[in-house]
C-alpha cells in the first residue's frame, strides 16, 4: 500500500505539471510547476492538510504518519481513537475522496471507519475512525453494555405496551381493537428481544426472523449480525437488514462483508443492493478486494455493477 500512496502522489504531481506546461506561452520561462514549488518548500516533518466537499489534499515531507492522520481528523472533523506510529510519509495528494486516502494511509494497520449520512448534503461523512485492535477488556465492556441496552429496550417496549393498554377505551370497539393489535405487536417484539439471549441458536434464529427491522430493534439486529456465534443467525440478520432504510443499516451490512462465513457475506451483498445507494459502491469494492472465495468474488462484482 506504500507503493500505492507514492504512485498516487506521483500521478497527481505529474498531472498538475503537465497541465501548467500546456498553458505556458512561448515567451514564458520554464519555471517549476506550483505543485513542485510547494513540495520543495516543505521542510522535513511538515504537514499541510486540506478538506473540502469530501475531498482531501495532503502535502507532507517525511512527516510522521500519526501527525498526518491527526491533522486530517481535525480538518475533516471526525473523531479519531487509537495510536499511530511515526512512520515517515512523503505525499502530494490533491482533491481525492477520503475513503481511498484512508485505505492508503492505514494499509498495514487494522482500522474501523464509522460513517454517517448528512441529509443536507445528501452524502456520507466520516464520523469516527478507530485504529488498532480493540482490547479484550473493551470488547467485554461493549458486550455487557449491549446486554444492558437490550434489557432497557425490552423494558421500554413493555412500558409502551402498558401505556397503549391504558389508553384503550372499553366503550369504543374500534379503538380497542387497534390498541389490542398494537399491544400484541409490542409484546411480541419485547419477547423476541429477550429470546435473543438464549444459548440455543434455533431460538435466536427464530427471534431474529420475527424482529421488525424498521423499528427500534434495528440496532439489536445489527449487533447480532456482527457478533452472533452462529453463521445462520448472522445470515438471517443480514437478510432482515435488507428491509431497513438509512445509513445505520447500510453501515452494518458493509461491516458484514468482512464476515468469515461466505454465506453471511453473500446475504449481506444481496441486502446492500436493496437498502443502499450508489454512494456505497466504492466501499463495497474495497471490502470485496479481500475476498478469497470464488463465489463471493463473483457475487461482489455483480453487486458493485448493480449499485453503480
């Protein structure tokens, strides 16, 4: 990936130089292109980072990688956690999308990017970047927090059920019937959330199939997709995610492309085609580049073509 970064920088410098050379008149002196002059003006360790309209510009001369990423986080306004080394980088990247720039900067490190959708610009923005492996203690704490969240959600749904029951009027048959249906639906969802805690995968599979992906249970479905030990349960969660809309569902399905089980990845690709738009195609392409299963590779190509 270091070669890719150098190649990208060299290509950008060459493109700017050629463009300036074409516009130079016959009487003008052969002064160096502005991009070359700017690069020569940099001292070792210096970093210049710009971010506008979702595109990144980075100029640096033997600058520590950690400093480059920290400055990029400030300019692009995303949260950054983790530790980076002082590996020296020399780059001249001009107006490139953020996603491939991150992939180049962090090619040899594990990282996780969480994106959000901005309805004003109708584009995805990087919200948080985590670099490095998640410590076991943090993973245990996250699992504990997830269990607490499920219990709280179940309690909230039961509370909603009681409120709906109290509002039902015995004297109005139609209103009572509607309230009864709502009551039953809320009770069913709460019971299914509790059922997800079962050690029996068949019980969890049944629970995932019954949960409403367009309701508050979507967050739980995405957590099951990420962490359930049974691939059948994860695959069913990926299928349910295809019935949801919004960036939250797309983000969970994109993460599922890294699942070790091909069946889960195939289902995630199918759901992505229905729940996400063309803006996720570059991310799907990047994640699919790691696939080794020939069936998954073929399905990846179909999904990317469909999304584009």
